[in-house]
């Protein structure tokens, strides 16, 4: 007998808004409201509001109260380096198995004496078991709070209208806010390829606050379907689909979170680190695994964390605060009917520049991927 689906705190509001609900990672979640394409384009052009409360929120503290213990335990478990991780900053990391395979990808915020971790919904219990087993000197506590993602070019203006401090964090930085008198914790991040925030809200106050945000004409409710197409367009990996226990960081193109530096120490870095990226088993120091028999898997989409394509001259480290996937502003003009990015209009007085073959191939890949996603989810081709 199938296990009954769980419900998030905003379940009643989703149904009131006419959301098409569906099971996802054991939760009954809104897949779409007005339509996949409309929500996708609204997020690119203005602001979309997503409920991602099914994801797990953890608070991590050292049992002995010593920050050194917190750092040592997490560095032994995950490819992290606290030495260059500023307080208040967020990092993307990976939970790896003994073969270097990706058990889950995580988002972590360094808060000094404690760390907040976001885990994927389908891996909540598995991640909790691995983390508590590998880090016995740390205390892991689930945070009872709703989690929403406010994404799009108007997200800052919408949130700053409730608390001006929302303007202060740069990409992958955190901030404590007071929204309609409710204390909230926010990070300037999200998995759509847009500027925006993920906001943790006390469960009891979540619905009134979300209703207030949705009353803003710039904000459109968006479901997990649009979130999936947005992250796919931005080239961001999805655990269980693009990455998993049998894929390594180097082989899956997720080497952006770490690289190996002498003397064999794993270090979190900004930007993709190339074919030699990888991670050894948790708690070990060793040689990075190769990309595997299949070699590195290529993904279409914008490069995350301000990564730049290498030229003949070695470039310095890119700015982590560079906004994710803002390579050009073509996204904001929306998708064409085929699912590819619109062509850039020629400048007055100049002839139209022919499309680069690589750009045409990437556009075709994105179009095929979107069509495949619609087909897999049983969605009409025109939404």
C-alpha cells in the first residue's frame, strides 16, 4: 500500500489558488497554477513565488560548544573549508559516499557558532542518518519552518518593500529580516537561475505573509514544474536525475564546489574547476577520482557562480557574488515557442550577426530537453 502523501503548511492556500497538485518526494505539492510556460516567463520577467517547504532545514551545533569541533567535523564529512568561508555566506556542497558518488547536494550557511543546511526533500531521512553517523560530535536539529523562494528580477524590490535590509546581501549571502513583524531568515539564492531569495518563515506565520506577498502585482505563484524548467534552462543539476550516488563531481560537472590543492586538502571554491575535480570518500584525504568511463557529462545552460570560460591567459578567481546565470539578459525576454532563448536583435546600422554554431546547438539541446521534460511529466507541449 502506497504511503500517504505529507502536506506542507501552505497546502490550503495552494488549493485555494487553484494549483494542480501532485506527489513529489513524499509530499503533495503544487505543480502549476496558471500554466508551466506562463509561470516560467513570469519568473524571468518579474517575480515568481515558489513553496519549497518540502525541503529539509537543519541547524547544526557542536555538542561541546567549541567552534573548532563544528569546523573539523563538517570538513571531515563534506568538501568544505571554513578558513575562507566568511560568516553569513552560503556555500554549495556535496554529501558523498565511499566511492565519491553524490548522495545529495546541499546548501549550507556559516553562522559562526552554528551552520544551517538545506537538504533535498527525497533525501531528508537518508541525509540525516549519514550526517549524524559521520559527525557524532555535532547536534543536528530539524527547523520547523516553511521555506519559500522569491525569484526574479523584481524579487529584491518586492522584499525590500517589507524590510529594506533585504537589499544588503549579495548573491550567496544571508540576512535576518523582519517581514510584517515576523522574524525570518533569508539567503540570496535559489535554484532558478534568477536573482532572488529563499526565505525561512515560522510555520504559524507563513500563510499570512505569503498572502501579502502574492497581493503584490509583480508576484506570480509558481509551482515545481516551472522551477524544474527554470533550473534546467540555467543548467543546474537535479539530484536523482542529473546527479546521484553513481555519479562523481568530476563526471557530472559539479566540480564547482571544490578542488584539490596541495597537500591533498579539499577546498571549497568558486567556479567550475575542470576535469580533475572530484572528492574522496567522506573523512579521507586522497587523490580525486577520475571522471569515470563515460567521461564528463556536459550540460547546456549558463555557468554557475560567475564562472568564465578560460582564454589563453589564466584568469583570477571569479566573484562569488556575481548573480547566477545572468550571462546576457536574454532570459528576461522569455522563451520562444521552441523553448530556446530569443535571438538578440541587431544594433541599428549593423547587419544581423549570424548565430554561432555552438549557440545553435545549445539552443537545440535546451529545446529538446524542455520537450522531453514536458513529455515525461505528461504535460501539453504548449504550456
